[in-house]
């Protein structure tokens, strides 16, 4: 896979913006689920829509959840929902946003004791 994926654990990784055409490679890399944390339209019209990525992910056999989180404005509700997704989704899970950093911080906040 040509995208830089950062494994945080055996069950969770983060990545920068993914595209519909990446979903088959994500599945082939062994991921079972994808969380989309980048809101639609954040980067303008050149950013793929969550609907397009979701359709491609499902076609590749992945479970996918759209959980948009505004960069620099993570809420307690975002953290709670992310924690729920980590428990509900089949692992390993790959989450993406613009750079992967937002997903990293969501993971850190969601897994704190």
C-alpha cells in the first residue's frame, strides 16, 4: 500500500486522507474496519466524499463508520463515540483524517484509563 499507515497497536492504525480507490488495498492489508474522521468538504471539492469512500469500503468487504471530527475542536462526545467504535468494530481498525493526527489524538483520549 502506498499510503503511510501508522500502526499504534496490533488492532489500530491511523492514516492520512484515503480515497475510494485505496479501499481494496486497505482490505488486502488485513484491516477489517475503517473510521472516517475527516468531515466532508473540509478540503474543498477535491476531497472525496465520505459516501464515495463508504461505498468503496463496503465493496471491498470492510466495515466503515463516518465519524466527522472538526480539527482542533474535538469534543467529549467525539471521544466517547470513538471509544464505542473501537469496541464495536471488527479489528484491526484503520482510522483516517487529513494527516492522521486527529485520529491519533482521538485514540489517545479514548483509550486513557
